[in-house]
C-alpha cells in the first residue's frame, strides 16, 4: 500500500483559524461554554420564578 494515498492532505487554501477549530479540545471548550451559559440562564429564571412565587404567597 502506498502511504501517500492514505494520509489526508491539507489543502493549501485552508486557513490556520479553521485548523484550530478542528481540534477536539476547541470543540469541547465551545460546548462547555454554551452549556455554562444555558445553566446560568436557567438558574436566573428559576430564581426569579421562586421569588415571584414567594411574593404571591406572602
């Protein structure tokens, strides 16, 4: 088997920024940031809802 045909070739017009985005660590960090934002928004909304409920009942 010829090793040159099995190795993926990087096109010369690919920007370094795109190569960095292909790293699994970068994808993991982006996903964790999105999840963190969702969790923070959910905590704020739930806190506001419980404050509303406490004002209505009290």
